[in-house]
C-alpha cells in the first residue's frame, strides 16, 4: 500500500532542539559520557503543592473530560496571576488553557492564518514559530536582532517588514535563545510602530517572565500599551518558572474573538487539558513564590559560571543574558577551522555536531534559531555538569586548527 505524506509537511524539519537532544541520548545509550545542554528544561522538581493538589484531585474523582477552555479554578488562578504579576485586570472570556505553550501558539496561528499571510519573527527565535507558520501555509518574515544591540529588535526594522499581508508580529522576551529582555522604552517604541499598522496582531510569548537577572523585571506589552488590547495575545504557561514541563499546561490571554476561535481549534484537535495537571497548576500559581526566587538565584549563579567561562575562551564571544536560562556564544572566528579529530567546521551545525561527537557536549546550533554562527547552551543543569561542559568546550576549541 502506498501512502503520500501531506505536502505541507514535505519540507518541515524536525525541531533542532529535539533532534540534538535525541542524538545526545543515542550517544549516551552507547556508553558515552554525554552532557546535554540542548533542551530548555529546568532541572528542578515540580512544586510539592502542585503534586499534592494533582493527587488530591485524582483521589476526589476529578478525572472526567474537562471544559475545552479550561476549568474554572485554573481560569480564576490565571486571572489572579495576571493581576499580581503584570498589573492586568482580565476577564475569563479572554483566557484559555492549552496542552502547553506550543499548543497555544499553534491554536492562534491555525485560527488566524490564511495561505500567504506573513508572520514577522525577530531572529534569533524559538524554533517553533517559523515551523508552525510554514506548516499552516503562512510565510515567516525574519528580522535580525544584532548582538551589539543586546539581541533586541529594532523598531524601524519591524516597521520596514510590515506589509499588507502581515498578520502577526511575534515577540518572545525574555528571549529563547539569547536571554534578551525588552525595557519599557523598547516596548513603547514597538507599540508606536504597531499603532501605524492596525491590521497586525502581536503574539507576546512571556513564558520566561519570572526568569530575569540583575534585579531587572519583565514588562508585558499589554501593560505598557493597553490601547492595543484587542490585538495582543499573551502566551504563557507552567513549564519554565514552575519546572512543570511534563505537565503540559499553557495558557493564553487575548481578544475575545481570537480566544473563541482558538478554543474551536482545540475542541477539534486535543480537547481540554488533563484535569489533574490543571489542579496542580492552580496550586502552583497560588503557591509560595519562594520556590521561583530560589530557582532564579540558582540560575543567576550558573549564568555567571557559564558565561564567565565562555568569555575566557579565545575565539568565542558571549553576551551576558538578562533572562531565561541560556547562553548564546558566537563562534564566527572558528568557522572554517578543523576540529581536533579532523572535521571541517564550516557551519555552526558542523561545529555543534563535532562538539557532541568529540567532546560529548550537546548544544543547539544557532542556525536553528535563524541566527548563525552561534550555539545555544542551556544552563539549567547542575553546577558540576556545567563546569565540566565548559572545560570540554574550552579544550575542544583549543584543539581547533584555524587557517
């Protein structure tokens, strides 16, 4: 029997973050001592109150089909979260719960994109924004965020990228993969551009909002420009700040017509989110913030450890990230060299593959995020692993023969 894959999937690559993590697992299964810094997954346990609440919900029999937009206790907890963390008063009809932040993004693009619609994606970007856009017939339009500008988008570049076909502008700050954040003046400048283009929606992915360093605080575009409320979709979830990646709970806040359309998409795909995961999320959102503070303190220490080490390696550049838990070192001076085992390092993909095969450190090449030649390293790993990974990277780079 012959089977033809849908044409929309023909050129759709596997997300590089997942591919590199899988390659690392294969090497580890073969007995290699691999340190994987490829996935953005906190190395902390989920909050105990979330686990207890999920267990209590199961014992109480809360195991039936949930409402597609989300259960009322979680919707109410999300409303409290927006009021507490973002100074935003939102109503329940502007909220929906999905199976992770990625499904929020998929629902939004599925509900809004026509074939040929354009989505402006500042690069470096999280890999899924352009992939989902292309899968749904949209056209990703990349604008480059320069390292010398702290990887923040230039409002003028956004203005120049907008066309009559533009449907969305994606903003992901704190940023994956660079850790860049947007200050109030950045958001105000971007809001001014958006006011000139009333047909453009904004997807503000704020999943790393609590992970900011040096006393800096995340600001939501909606709080800075409330007049754009009918065009801003906030994407968030439990994965990063609450170390609940496997619980698969994301949530959105947006214009009522868009939320209703996204609920319709979800109702015809996955339906509602696991009731036990929702109960755990209520407890985490309403729980003690000390857990987040301890996590942030640990990440800030690890940031200094990793970036400090990378900045000492000849041939590497590395901006100190303001948020998230990634370092994004540049390797331009090493491209074209040869590794210690004789492999040509002509791209950051070749560099990342050689680093994994020869030094057994898994990273993700910057080309996956639309910005080469760089590597993304997660410092959501133990201090011991990070120290050893930096030692291996230093030795790997030291063995490179450049022209």
